C-alpha cells in the first residue's frame, strides 16, 4: 500500500476522512501544513504516490494503476472518503471517481483537467539525474549544484524535498526516475476513461495557470455533472503553495457545505 501520513482530527466529528494526492515529483510531505490545518474536524491523510517518496516502486505509472493505489487507501482508512488531488494526483483522483465512485463522497481536483497535455516533464528528470551527489551534505550545496541545471529557485526547492541527504550509502533521490521517464506519455496523457461521477466535485484552479482552459469545461461537466469551478486570484499551477490560506479556505467551504447543496465557491 502507499505510504501515508495521518493527521488525526483535532475535534473529531462524523466528517469523512480527507485523502490528499500530490502531483508529479512531489510527496505527501509537501502538503503537511495544509493537511494539519484541514484536520480541525476530520482525519486527513497525505500519501506518497507510487514511485515517489516512501511508497513502493513499480515499472508502471498509468492512471488506472494510480487510481487502484488510492482505492486501496480508501478501503483501508474507511470509505467513502473525500479526495483532493493536485496535477498528476488530480488525474489519479478523477480516474478513481469515474471507475469506483462509491468510494468518494466529494472530489477536489486542483489545477488539472481530464485531457492529454502536450508538455513533457522529462527535462526535469534529466536535470535531477545530472545533479552531482558526490560528497553532498547540505541542502544549500545541493541547491547551488542544481542551479546549474534549473534556473527557477522555487522549482529547485520543490525538487530538493525529494532528495534524501541522510540515506544509507549517501544521498539519493526518493523518486523512481526510470519508470517516471518511461511512463511520461501516460503521466501527461489521459486514458479517456468512460464513466460518470454524480457526487459533488470542485475544480479549483489558479487564475494565472493555463492547465484548465475554458474549452475543457464541457468535457469536465460530461464526466462530472455536479462540477463546480473556482479560481484563486494571483496563483499559478502550484496554487496550494502560492496561496495556501486561500486554497485551504476554499477547500474547507466546499467540504463543509450542506450535503444536499454544496455552497457556491468563489476565489
């Protein structure tokens, strides 16, 4: 099963547990602060997706595989769950919602759509692989070395969260680069899954992101007829990191709205 971190509810209620699925090259640890804050009235679990962090390694990384992993977690902690997925994790969450909708009460998809994208993230794998790990002992030195391959300081900081400097035998990446590179067409693609999720779904995007275009909404509504759309002003694709309090509050409003009619969400 996927590695998961539990954040027990500060004040237990009958609210279903929330599971958070991170995006490509991330880990559940990236979501720790938001998870703890959302755990005021519900249990929250963050997972490391397969081939990431402390979760099992595999030679496959398609969305049916990732959805099956999340289904196992849902059954383990007690379904139905609320499920939040960002980017790759959002596609995995959509796949599960369409194929096993009974496992999910409410769905939040952060800045991704059920479509294939043309971009390729293999260059980031190449950059991380190119990092010289010899004698590396500090995060600052790792950042200095990685800057030779990646200009963006924010991206470097994000990627370096997956570098284990204290691993036995020396520093190592907590990412399965071989499989992620081989399966990249599946990761940026979409399996054109049929199905329908008739429970509430929130598609939450950054106003500065281009991942969820207006022309995708008809397709989203055909698969998720109760979809609602909200945008967080001033945020890009990494909306939860760029505007964490706004992101958290929007998710909270959606999850706690009356069951019969989820409240309109604006951001």
